[in-house]
C-alpha cells in the first residue's frame, strides 16, 4: 500500500486531499502544527478508511521533523503554509513558516529516498500578489496567464508576498536541480470556499 504525506492535510484543501487518498486506498500521513489541538484535525478521524490515517505533529521550520515525516512516503503534498489575513507579525506568522518552511522542505526531500511525486499547493498570489486586483500595467481587457512575468509589490498583503517568494524558491530549486528523481507539480488556487 502506497503512502502519501500531506503537510497541512487537516486544512480546507488538505482535508479534501486526505479524503481522496484514503478513498483510493493509500496510507495517509497528515501533519498538524500542534497535536494537542484535536479540534484542528478530529474531523479527519471520521473519514471513510480513517484506519489508514496517521496524524503527526510537524513544524516545517524543523528539518529533522520534516525528515521524519517524509520517511516512507512515495507522494508528498505540501499545503502546510498559513492562510492568514489578520497578521500582527508577518515574519513569524507568514514569512518564516511559508518561505523558510519551503526552503527546508526542498532541502530535506533531496535527501529522502523513495519519493516519486511532490505537489505544492500554492496560490494565485504566487503570480500576482495584488490578486484579485490586476498587476501594474494590466487592464481588465488583458489576458493574464502563467507566461506573464509574475508580479509582486511590497505594498501587497504579506500573505501574497510570502506565497510569491516561496514559489520563486520552488522554481529556482527546479532550475538548479534538473535531474531530480521525483516530479514536482504546483497547483495555484485562485479562490477556495465552502
């Protein structure tokens, strides 16, 4: 039975990913930032096939915890960056877990055997930190897609800036490591609600 690790697997998008993999017969390892806060992940315990679910505490800024989490996983989905709009300290609440967590994750996966596929749950903010507003020099009549130069403004919300920088980190990692033993895919959600 294959194992998937889902960093942030109890969040909104992560919960759906967790259910999908459980339904498809995978063993699923899900991270939570604080195992004592059962209310953050207890909804997963009632999912179909939850007997194949393991929930562990993980701080993405801790490389050893990341290495331990990744052991035995063939697929890893990294969606464990904060979605937080009410921010008091952008560095500790958004930039460190999002950017440093991504840097640490990329370093650790290089030294972890058995990984076949990595999926990053990114954000449309990785292309335009002004979203849903248009980037500078664009009008409502312009089409915007992934071939456009990504746009970041330091006046944008820190969440958008953190996601932008983290995505640039992933892109640089791919460019610097063209012969990886695993595939990397990023998904850029524009809006999630439910």
